[in-house]
C-alpha cells in the first residue's frame, strides 16, 4: 500500500508543478491544443480502437454486464464524437479571467471577483474511456492540471487516450 500511496503522491506533485504554467496559458494556445487533440484522435483512431478492443475482450472474459460493456466500447463514430466534443470545448469562451463581480469601495479600492483556475482537478471514473478526453479538455480550457483515475476495465483505452491528449497538447505549445 505504501508504494501505491507514494505513487499517487508523486503524480499529484507532478500535476501541481504543471498547474501554474497551465493557468498562465492564453486562450489561443489552449484552443490550439484542443484542436490538436481532436486532430490526433482522428489520426490515431486505429490505435484507440485496438486498445479498446483489448479492454472490451477482457471485460467480456471477466463477466462485465452488457450495459457496462456498451459504455466501455468505442467505435469510429464514438471516437469522432469525442473529437467533436473536444472541438466544442475549444469553441467555448475562456472562463479564466472572466469578471464575475466588481465594485469600488468608498475608499476608492476596486474589489473584483474573477474566475481563476483551481490548480489541480482529480477525476475518478468507471468504464467510460470518453471521460478521459472530456475531462482533460475541460481542464485544459479552464487552465487546470488533471489527475485521471479511470477504471481498470478501460486501462488500455485510457492509457492510449491520455497519451494522445498529452502528446498533442505538448506539440501544440
């Protein structure tokens, strides 16, 4: 158990280190990274489907129910939907820096409530590989680092999807 705890701590520290530069990204850079992720999902669809097929086969062998297998399974249409969802996140207004409320105090001091990134967001989820990209896209758009913990039943799919997102975002800047 100590090894697992140490590993989780190390992952969280790495995410915390990444949080500050992510929070400082401008809107154009974040949107370029999101579009690069969507493009990479299309370009590497075969790799995603191959990893997912291993997860689905292991799920069948392990006795997963049909509803869970359906949520786990990806096909070209679902991968295209994930990519489209990523582009939709890019099209959203950037929440970072949005002025929510402001007022001037009698002494002349301006007080403002402005949206800022949390820093690190952790997401724990079941056999839904699409959540890997959906959560990563939302965190990127909002300037947050993310720690993902998906179900072991989607381990191959999640690993490939996370690697694709990370590589594409890094290449985009």
